[in-house]
């Protein structure tokens, strides 16, 4: 019960501050989740950090929804270490022009997370000090977690259908 | 009674007070019983290899007592584990830094073929970047299998020409990988 009251409290404060810019609030498995927009994301994150004590940036990642207008969701996970509360923030951005402001201005730790998200999804974090690939080789050429790219290695010849009578 | 085993002499011409054979055979014999492996271990096969080095399986019995964690002086590169494509240039550089003569052993499914990791980020067998002499099957292979692979390397070392590196075949093989 205590968790829910805490979440309500956060919800009220966020809505007071950002109004219509904070939408689609839900609470799957007790984890407060909401959607916001890229013009206010930095304000939302710094408000959460400075005023609501979400001091720890757990993760930045993305999800690809092919075929939608705003087909890439950038997902932020924050943790309030004092109150032991977690929170999840989603920002939907355009698949054709996937740009979003960097969070490295708020957390230094965002640096590698954003590089990873850029490497795998091609999300360009504007203002990032060093946006290069981090996990894959430099000449990979694609962002492999976008769903149009196959996860299997096309160089491998021993799994061709002809070898299995297909 | 001594329990020390002594390797048999290579075939040659023997008489009272002399023994004659070819340099290739003598050098091959010496090399094959004093190999210095360079372990390149990245995952589970590497753990099996640690057991192979330990007292029970004891790789040292084959003259490979000294494991070199540097390409300097090493002559057998043992690749054990998954090699990501990002790692491939590093592996190739280690191979190039080793002096001739050198041999390569791919241990386990990942090093031999990419194994279960049929994915964009994993090298589908180290023979895409460096030539391999012996493949050890298994996922991961038992220490006995690694020892068997090591003995196959010894057979190769023993029987091949001391001037392998000068042969056209070998030059062409390395040329395929872009190694001079």
C-alpha cells in the first residue's frame, strides 16, 4: 500500500509541474510508468533528479515499433535510492529522424548508455560528447536491433535450407 | 626403476657410434615435444582448458609446461571460446605477432563455427580471420578432447617440413587471409 501512495504522490507532483506533457500514466507491477515528449524530457529528468530524489539513472534503452508514426520509444529507468522507488519514462520519437537531447548533462553515467542505444537503435542523442559505436565493430553499417535487420549472421552457410531438404 | 618416458628416436640410419637422420625429423621431434601454447580463452572452453592445465589432466606431460600469455616465443595459438566480430582484429593481431613456425587450434563449437551464436555480432568460426590447423569439437569439449587436439598438433609439428613457411601452399594460404 505504501508503494502506491508514494507513486500517487510522484504522479501528482509531475502533473502539477508538467500538465499535459506527462501522459499515459500506468502502474504495471507497481512500477510507475509514463510517456513524455522530447522537448521536455530534460526538464522532466532534472525535476525527477533534483526535486524528487531520483538520483540514480539505472538504464537508457529503446524499443522499435515498426510501421508506427513515432516508431522508436526511448526508455529511461530511474531509481530513488533514498525512498527505494523506481520509475520508467518513455519518449516516442520519429523513426525517420530519431533525435533526442542527451541526458549526459544531468548524469555522467548516461554517456555509455546513450552510446549503446545509438549503436543498437540508431538514436542520435543531440549534444552527446562522443557518440560512437560501443558494442559492435565500427564498420557494421546498420543498427542491428531495428527490426528490419535479421539477427542471424548471413555469412553462415551451414544452415541453408538446401542442406535440410527445404 | 625410472618412470621417466623418453621419446623414441626418429627413423634414421644407425651404426656403432653414429646415428644419421634428417634435420626436419630432429627439429620436428624437438619442436613437437616443447610446444609453448598461447591460450586465448574467452568463455566456457577456457574453463575446461584450465582443468586441462591442472594436475589431474596435466598438459605439462606433453612438454607444454610453460603457457605463454604473450605472442612472444609462443608457437601454438589455442583459441577457446566465442569470438565477437569486434574481437576479430585483436585475435588476428595476436596471430600475426607470433613468430613462425606457429600453429592454431580452435577449441569448441564457438571458435570452430560460431556455435549456437548464429548472430550478427559473433564471428562464425575463427577460420574467417586466421588459418586453423586443428579443430576440437564439443560444447565445451572435455579436457581429454583438448589433449587429443593437442596431440594432433604434435603429430603435425613432427611430420611437417621445417621449411613449411617457405612453401607456396603456405604462402597462398596466408595470402587468403591478407597476412604476409
